């Protein structure tokens, strides 16, 4: 044992070098912070989030309600992680759904609506007439609405999301719900939620180890 | 917010990225697709953590202490680059697609739905290998048994908490009880890996190793079984509305066959090992061994 202790004492320098190597590699997040091992490279990112349009409908018959979306809403959902240099490659609408929930004073039995996207004076059909749905007592289930979507409105929505997330547009747009409740004359007091899930694909320049990423870029 | 990919790529893989930059990689995925997307991480970690893990042979001479540094890399095999992903609600109609895993192609895969809808399977990082550097200590031999330790811990900063890797293994010389053409050792090694509250991995290796001594070293052949469980827990929305997503990974490649050798030079030893089963791995290391003979 003494022999071992003596040898270890004589090897203090080696030991210090050894430990320093370990600690230094930890401190700089391992060897890849080394500029010889990393370079600026383009990487593709994907972010998915929902835009939810909520309407309180309180009517005895027909209704037209608007939910306004401004650039902050879109930026909060999709743009927060995007740097100034990032390039948005693609916006996809994954799908849409809607749900009703009724208030206690609701007397209506059925409801139907269609949705439009409106920006400035332009108004485009986003969702075709849903047909009559029974109004639930309280919170109702969510219905898939992809089959009701209109490609013209969908294209416009994707364009708006792209512009707002990329800070190319600082305005606002409305999603309108136009509908009818039955029976006419009875109080319809419900909340309508339309959810649209978008995925944004963007490309950004990042400091990455050699061999990763698509191609080199200017960091 | 999804921090799992960040953690994997900044620490486990590791690379030089900052917090929120990677939150979105698997944000498009719920449990099932996230499992397929992340699966290679578990298998590559298991390969890298255990290749060359038995670095120091118990000396025939009795007591010894070894201090070493192990560098390993596990190489991605081709079928780890894709998985069969399924589209998820509210996309319709449901479709499957060959999608990139986290080590797969960088380009996303998009499938088209009805009325202008589309579903995006995110791209990966096109990684070729996963490297790991770990310090280690071995102490023995007590009745043909030696104990190995690994430990690495540090604060990650931001709000990620602590990175902590811990390993403890025991190997025992079986041929002290019977004669055989080589020395034979049985071993069990446990390693854990924790990152904050979000990643918790337990890795096990049960091994049998045949070893022959040479003039200035030794060489060996090892067969092992390596199960693991890794749990990733993350909050998709960074809010308290939805429950956090929890993803469990288990081994797709638990069989480990390894060839290796060690060159003995005075008080230090150079060693190398190769994992011969996918995902293939290599290991190199240096150990300073203090025993009663040097």
C-alpha cells in the first residue's frame, strides 16, 4: 500500500492535468465549442401550435361574430423562437376543429355556421356551412372540420400566419363566424371555439458540430 | 416548450446550441411519434456508455486503484435514420409515412390532407455518431472482484437543472473457481443519467468476458445484454393546460458483443474496444493504474 501511495504522490502533475481536462471539457459543453469542430450551418426547425378563435353567441336567431387576431397573437405562437435571420420555409394547416359549450340560460337546440377570413376589405370563405349541430348541455365535444375547409381561405390563412410570424405584417385580421340558431326566436347563448393547428417550418443558421446541418452559412 | 431535444443535443450528443433554439424539433409530436423520433438516442447512448466499460482488469497481484478517461462513440446505423410516423389529430385522413428520426435527414417530410391541409414530420440532424467522454475509477481486487465507478455532474445553467451521470459496476473472476483456456469474468454495470426533472435514464449491462493476457497487455471478447429505460417528460405547450408528455424508451438493440485490448505501459494503460453489434461503437481510453507491482 505504501508503494501505491508513493507512486500516486509522484504523479500529482499528471493527475492535475487529467482532472483539468475533464473539467474544461465540461465547462465548455464538451469539445464541440472548439471552433475547429463547429461551424455555422443551416438547420431546419418545426414548430406547431394552435390558433383558437372564440365567439360568445348571444342571439335569438342569426349571428355574425368576429374574432380578431393581431400580429402579437401569431408571433407568440410561432415566431418567438425564430431569429431575425431565420427564413420561413413553409406553413401548413394541420387541421381544424370546432366545439360548442352552452351557458345555463341557453334555450336554443341547434346551431350552424360558416367561417370567413377577413383582412382589410377582403373576405374569403374559410369554412363551409357546418350543417345543424345539436347544442350540448354545458361543455360539448370537439368536431373535426377539415372536410369543411375551403382551400381559398386556407391559403389566405397560411399566408397571414407566415407574414405575421415573420414580422412582415403588423396588422390584424378577423375570422368571422356567420350562422343561424334554431328554433328562431329562442335565446341561443353558447360559446363557439374554432381551433386551427398550424405547423411552421423555418431554416436558421446555427453554430453546430461539423457534419450536421444542411449547409454552411454566415453566422 | 419542448426542451428534450435541446438537452439531447447540447449535452448528450453534445453540441453547441442554446436553450429555446431547439424547442420545436419534436414539438409537433405527441407520445407515439416522439418515441420513434427519439429512439436512436437511447440505443446510441447504451452503445456508447458500455463500449469499453470494463477498462481495467483486476490485477493478479491484488490491490490496485485505477483512474482513467474513457472516450466512446456509437455510430448510427442506417435503419435508425427513419421511423414509421403516423399523422395525428386534427389532420385527416390518418396516414403513415417514413419520417426522419432525430439522427435522420434534415429535411422534413410532409403529407397532404384534404382541402389544403398538410402534416409535417420534422427533420432530424443527420448525425453520424454520438460521442461520450467519461472519467472513471476502478478499485480492486477483493477475492477476484473489482468495482468500477463513473461520475460526471454539473449545472447546465438556464432553467435546465443539473446534468448527472453515475455509474457503478462489479466484475468477478470466475476462473478462480475452475480452469479454462482464458480468464473469464462475469460483470454487472449500472449507469444512470439524469438531466433536471426531464430526462431520467437507467442503463444496465450484464456481461461475460473472456480474456487472454499477452506480453504487454491483454485482449478480450465480451458478450453482454444491455436493457435500458429512458423517460423523457416535457410540457408541449409550456403551460399548465395540457398534461406533460412522457416518453419511455427501451432497447431496440440490447445485444452487445465487444472485442478489445489493452496495452500496458508502466503505470498507465492504453486500451481500445469495438462493439461489433449495431449500433456499432468504438472506445479508447487511458488509465493510470497503481498497484503493488508498479
